[in-house]
C-alpha cells in the first residue's frame, strides 16, 4: 500500500493522472484538522468524478480501505467525514460494470458490518451517521448479502423517510437518490420475511409521476426496490404494478434514455454515456424480473417488449455489451410462460433473432443465445393444449413461426450448427439441447 499511495512521477513533465491526484489528496488527509479534511474530501470527490473506469478501479482497493479503517481507529480521520467520500465512491461504483470485492474483505468492511449489526441500538443516538454507514456498506460491497430483520427494521424506515423528502434543492435530491439507491440494492431474500408497508413507496412513485421531483437514477431505484419486494409477494401485482403502470413508466424511461445515448461512437464512450447505458441495463434487468413474476398481460406489456427491441437495434451499431445482453435476455423471455409468443412475433423479436442467427459474423456466444431462444419457443409450442380455443391459437402461432423460419432459411442454418451441438451443450451452454428437433417448429 505504501508503494501505491506514495507513487511519484518519473518526470516533472509527466501528466498526473486523476488517480494520482486522488491518492496525493488522501495522503494529505492525515495531517489535516476536521475542516481541512472536509475540504480535501470535497476535492477528492471532484477528482473522482473526472476519472475514467480504469482510474477508478485503481483506487478501489483493499489497501485503501484498510488504511481508512486504521486512520479511523487511531482518530486521524472522522467517520462522519470519510462517509461523504465513501458514499461518492459507492455511487460511482454502481456505474462501473466491473465488480471488485476489495471492500468486502477489508478492515473497513468488517468495521462497518460490526456497526450495522448494532444498528438498532445506534439509530436513535445518531440516525444520520448509521444511515450513512449503511449506504456506504451496501453500495461498496460486491457480493450479495443478507441482513437480519432487526437491522432492516432499524434502517429501512430511516431510508424511506429520507426518500420521502420532497424539497427540490440539489443537496436534498442527492440524499434522496442515495437512500433510494441503497434500498434498490437490498435483494429479494432480505425482504422475504420483512413486514413493510409499501404505501410509502407507492406515494414516492405517485408523487414523482405528478411532480417529476426525482432524478432519473432515484426514480429507477425506487422501482427496483418495489420490484425486489414484488418478487417475494406476487399478490402485490394488481395493487401496486397495475395501479402505478410500471410497464408504461419503464417503456417511457427506456425510450428517453435510448434517445440520449450516442450509439454510433463506441470509441468515444464518456462517463456520462456509460452511466446512461448502465441505467438502461438496470431498467431491462428490472423488466425481466417483472416478466418472470407477473401474471397479468396487457398492451402495455407489448410496449415493453417493443422498447427492448428498439434498444437492441440501436445497440447493434457498436456491437457492445448492451447488444449481447439484449439477445441473451430475449432467450430468457422466450422461456417464460407469461410472455406471449405471439407478442415476440408481432413486436419484432423473432425477426431480430433470425437476422442475428443468419449473420455471417455470429460468434459462439450469440449462437448459443439464438439457439436457446428458438429452442424455448419450440418447446413451448410443442406442449399440448386441452382447451380447444387455446389449441387453435397455438396452431396459428406455430404456422406463423414455421413460415417465417422457412422463408429465412432457418433450418438450413441450424443444420450447419448440428455437428457443434455436443460441443455447445457440454462445454459452454448448459441451457441448450443436443437434439436438432428441439430447435424446429413443425406443423
């Protein structure tokens, strides 16, 4: 750590990187009084905002977190001050695709975990500090984790109270965003046995729908928190999802975010562009979670599928991570009994996957996803229907699928992959079949 924190330029003419500037400011913290520390931390946060992903990951280290813990222990750094830095770091981490578990196994991570285990006792004494610690801990961690019901009972109401602040100042908006972001990272297993009145969450969403008081990230986060809860209690669907029009809201947010991204300039991906794309990914993940759990189907669900097709077409321009994820998500959607196959046909998903599998540049990863998509469709269409009306609908869809596949020469392409099925099935893709017939829709 000494070497990494005390690195110096080999030449006075060398451009100092943002990570070096950050570490220089960090070294200076030790000799500062409380007010000077606050100023230094403000500068460090500003420097961190200018970092690219590589620079950020270079400071996100176990050594740095261990040094912070040691400085707190000997009284050289106030926890109230450092929480401001760590919240900014955690906020930035949520917009970094690469996951690092350095905080999880650091002395600081252990210290925060110990504090949170006594959260119920501490909240009444210093509510703001324990909430700050909780937000830092949640956002900086890499591995999923469980909290006890006692901790959730102490912390979640505090976070919701912050999230309900309707004041429009930039400072309050930031605090609201942080609270909602932390809530959105509490996974379904944490909420399974937790008795939570969701009226407060509903009010936050409804108020924003009327007054537009939340940032884009805050609005996404409150939905993700509600969706996490929705997965453990599916009876909430009609009361909360239909009432709040998740499908409509998610589609609108996706469309607006997609328009903000410059999809043609992969080489010029700025931090802002990266942030927008990651928000799109988070919305798509939320939509997939919703589709996995919900029972109701309406026209707004069709709009959701159409929007993801739109994102996929735009993302194809630079063949990035977003495009690969969309293709993979369509494979997953095709396996869900709640997602109607005729919608996948009407909204262009089948055309998009057919175009992909016929591509001469198709790589092995996308071959697996495309084959998995058609395998899921085929297996669903082969299931027998007892209801006569449903049987007629099923046969109509089978006919449409068969004609489209035949028109595009799909079977000939799949035949070319036939000799590779065993390799894909056993070496790379456990989700696809070695049986050629599983990819064909017969009538």
